[in-house]
C-alpha cells in the first residue's frame, strides 16, 4: 500500500510539473545569466570609475605637495627683481613645476608675487597654481 502511494505521488508530480513548462528551465537559466551579467558589468564599471577617481585624487594631491614645496623653496631663495624665475625643485616623473616672480600691484620694487604652477608632464595640463608674497629684506 505504501509503495503504491509513493508511485501515485511520483506520477502526479511528474504530470503536474512537466505540464505546460516545456522550456521553462531554459528560460529561467537565460534570465539568471542575463541578470548575473548585468550585475557583474555594473560592478566592473563602478570599480573602474573608482580606480580613475583614486588616480585623479592622488595626482592632484601630489601636485599640491609639489606646489607647496616649490613655493617654500622660492620664498627661501635670494630675492630676484621681477620679472624673473626661481630655480625649480626636483619633482617626481610625470610632473613639471615653475616659479615665476611678478611685480606686486602698487609698484613697490621690494615686494613681489611668486606664482608656482605645477603641470602634468604627460598632457601639459596645468594641475594647480598657487601664489605667495615675497619681500626684499
């Protein structure tokens, strides 16, 4: 009796699960693969975007540190009457730096603006520009 119930149950399950579901497993698999590929594509794109952002922040942070160091170096050098250029410090590969003295507004020959510009040596794009004031003492 027990055996017959089991067989009847198996037949009933086979009849009802297969009926109207031909290709259903294939369709479900295709949908699952499509969803998985979409999620993975988004994950890879967000990772790439994050990587570019980190690279840009690192480049700008390095440029800012170079600019501060160059300005400090120029302010500690002997005064040179504007317009003139101060000696550039050694910079990491991929960067260039200039320090130019400009006349201070108001015409005082003993005061000058020192403008430091850090650029990318690869793209020649100006990354940061800072200024300081120097007096002839």
